[in-house]
C-alpha cells in the first residue's frame, strides 16, 4: 500500500466486506441451528465441566 500510494479505503473495504460476511454467516448459522451451543448467560458463570458442551451427548 505504501509503494502504490493507496488510500486507506484499499484496506478498509476488503476488511469491512470480510467482517460483514462473517457476521452474516454467524447470524444465519445461529438461526439454522439455535440449540447447537449453549453459551453462559453471564460473564461470571463458570464454564461447563465437560469438553462436550456443544449439545452433542
């Protein structure tokens, strides 16, 4: 970017596109499989004791 004298938009737009795509995928995935993982309700809640905490038992 320095040698090509590019603007910040040359870096900003691809990063924003990637973040937007990842967020959209996460929203769709969480809507398709809502019971796949049970996350803690609060930050102070301890982690589950099992390594298999994603719901597949």
